[in-house]
C-alpha cells in the first residue's frame, strides 16, 4: 500500500470549531428569565444536559440536521438535487414552544440544535413568552454568523435588522403603556371571573427595554398586542356566559310559571266541573222527591 501523500503548504486547511456553542443575551420579563444556546453539531440532548440549564423550569429544544435522502426538483430545467433535513422538537412542558424554535431554525436556513431555557418567575406571561423564546433562539443563531469558520450553508440566514433610532424611541414609549394596559385588563378579567381582589390587579414589573435590540422590541410589540386581544376576548367570553346564565334563569322561571299556571287552571276547571255536575244532579233529586208515588 502506498503511503498517503503529505499535504503541501499550498493545500487549503479550513479550521471549524465543531463543538462551539453560541449563547443569546438573556431576556427578563416579570421575573421570568430566558436564555438560548445553539450548536451546529451538538445534539439537542447534549445541549439540554448542560449544567447551567439544570435549574431551568423548561429546556425547550429543536433540531434540524441534513438528511441522507435527496429529492429532485419538479422543474425539468434543473438536475440539481434538493437537500432535505430531519427536524424535530421537544416542548419540555412548554406547549408549542418547541415548534416555535423549530420554525426559527427553518426560517434562518441553518442546521444544528437550539435549546431555550426558561426560569419561571411566578407570573404568567401569556403569548409574549413565545416571542421571548423565538428572539432568544434567533439571537443565539445570529451569534454564530459572525464566526468566519462557520459552514457556508448558514451564510444565507437572516441578519439582524438595522437600528432605526426613531422607531426605537417610539417602541420604548409604547411598550410600557402596553404593559400597563395588560395589567388593567387582567385585573378587570379577574374581577369579572369573581376572583378575590381581582379588580386590584398586580403591580406592573418594569422591563428594561432599553437594553434590547430593535428586532426584539418589535417582536414584543406584536406579542403585547396579541396579549391585549386575548384578554379582551376572555372578558367578552365571561360576559357572554353570564348573559347566557341570566337568560336561562328567566326562561326557567317563565316555564315554571306556565306550568304552575296550567296546573291552577286545571284544578279550577276540575272544581268547576264538579260544581256543574252537582248542579245537574240536584234538580233531578228534587224532582224525584216532589213526584208522589202512584
């Protein structure tokens, strides 16, 4: 067997750190904390097993790996095969969370695994938690794009949005107002549901929006609007249910009144019939006694 040829000085050597892990900036919202890590090579289970995530309430994972299968495009003008991917996710108790992270991998056209850890702070965040989960995943993946040795398949991923100072200032003004509106609406909903101290509501926890990127702020704006819409629908639902109960009570009372009234009429008719029968029988008896025997 011939020995292998040694690489010449001109042979290109590409150094790729296959064990690199990229971390997102943390997101904190009403005592809940979110952090994501991404790796192009490590598995989701390996990322979930990281010691720093063992205390997390949820370790939401998603993965997207190249498949050995290929498919030919429908167009006859191209003979290139399309790359297929094996994908999946793990909600880890956060329903629909894994699917959201999986969609981030697909939308950014990257392969690898992402884990978003959440530490629950005691306050339910509503739909906005999914925006935090997706934003953390995007941030972790974006960190990898600045690495020169990163595989070329990832270079088509979306880049962070360019900062717009005017838009940023607008969002920094709007978001705290949205938070106060949500707190008021939730208090109103609790009051209508009959919860104790429902109308008082909880104090609004200040969020440090100034430290967040523009893309994250815009995502939070959409999430806050979704939260407001959801609470309003819940309020309408409670009011409709109460109105329905009131209608049912009135209908039941009306039915009972009709039934009771019908019974009274029947009794009156029965008593009247007896009186009439008595009146008919009494003259016959009188006539019988008045006629002398033959």
